[in-house]
C-alpha cells in the first residue's frame, strides 16, 4: 500500500532546532552529511554469530571491563571522528531534536512521538554496538539492557557508575531508589510500592493498552507539513520518557544529560535504556507472531543515515530493522514478570 512518500531527511538542511524546550545549540555534523557518499545498508552475514544482549544486572566482570574499555577508547578518538563518543551522542541530538528538515518540505524530520521511534532507535543501537565491538576487536560484542521492567533490574544499573560508563550529569538523590515509570516529580512511594506500580504499567503498556500497532508504535507520521502527528506509542510515553527524566540531573536546566534530547547521548546509559526499549519492541513483536506492524510502503521505506563500523555512510530503511535475526541480534531471556501482573 502506498499512501505517500517515505520520510527522509534533507541532509543539506541542518540547523539548530530543539522543539521541546531544549536549550539551543547545534549538533550539525562536519563535514556536512550532504557531502558524503551514501551506500545502501547490507545485512550482516546470515551465518555470523548472534550478538546476545544481556541484562545489566546479570553481566559478569569480564563483560563490564570490556564494555568500559570500548567506551573509553571511543571517548579518546579524535573529536571529529564519526566513531568518537560525542559524535555518536550527536546522532541522537541530530535526529531527535529535528536538526534536519524532511526532503522537499520545511517539516521537521524527527524520530520521536511517531512510528519512527522504535525503528530509528533500533538502527542507532545496531551501529553503535558494532562500532564498540570494532574498537576492541570483538565481533561478538553486544550491548547490555537495563531491565527496568523486571523487579531485579529496577534500580539504576551500577555498572554504569564506573569508569568510562559513569556520567556526572545524573540525579544523585534518585539514583539509589527504584525507578518510577510515572516519574514527573518525586511521589514519595516506597521501593515496594514503586515495583508494583511499574509492573502494572508494563502490563498495560505491553498488553491491554497495546493491542493495535498504532497504540504501541506511535502515530503514523506522514511526510510534509500536513502530515504531522505527535503521539508516541505506549512504551515511548512510559517507561521511556519518565526514565529519561528520572536519570537526568534535576539541577540542570532541562535535566541534562538524560532528560533532554540534545544531551541524552552523552550518558552511556542511554544505550542500555534503549536496549530495553528495543527488547520491549522485540517482545511485543513476538507476542503477535511477528505480524507486520504497518503495511505502508512510506513507513517501510522511510530511511535514516548512520556511519557503520567501517566508516561507511549508510542508508538504512525501516524495513531493514524489523527482523532482529536478520540483524543478528537477540536478548537474553530473563522472563517477563509483568505478564502475570494483570490488574
Ligand atoms: Cu531518542 Cu530515549 O530517546
């Protein structure tokens, strides 16, 4: 079915743009992406090993040391290197603050509050993970997920408080407590109350309130100024948004780093948070037998650009990221306790 043209960024339109109250700044790439040669994404070799992302509270010391080393190397790369940690952080800034317009339009190209949310962030993780692996010479390197949906993982993952994985711009008061999926301001609940509240929300946002693709994935953002939609799916609205605000430093103007689109990528925990967001998408896909989310060509052919681990500048489409096994990624099975917490 084709109802419109696929969403695509106009790569020569980069400008500072922070539509959700973020501070003005610029994360436009140099050299401009419009000057680079773009190649089409190729799937990894189907016989290559599957990278299994494991829960952050269950990984061993060896893994932590490996991840920390990879991020440390990333932070030491020349500042203008596309694999440099801060340039990787800019990817989130570029796409999530609408630094680009759409092609042939003045409408913003954005990857939040719509059906682009899960696919774009899955692609971000895919490339970031392969780059980290490349930097330490490990083709099996996999990210880790912050399993905030499981009672054992509802605290901030301590591995992200060490070495290169640490970040100073976090809320020191909240960090030792259980995360709050309804976080807006502190609610004065006990850890036990928060766990129950969170599990009930998970059930609602994964099952009872997510029966249709549009409810789970977000609204159908169409190309052009008339095509605007601004509504994230259940999981994007929560836990995704509150967890960002919960981690970010309350003393900063817009709860940087995690609390704002332009700065979230500066905190290494972004990738663990989003690995769990992505794991929820994979879980939801499995629960509906991998039925295609939307049979709309304009969604399936919407495209994003990223640097891959070989420094090639790659065009990847939504249709390329729908199948995890084609990307050679999977998640450790730690159970889904919220499935039994039907209210
Ligand atoms: Cu692009 Cu969690 O945000």
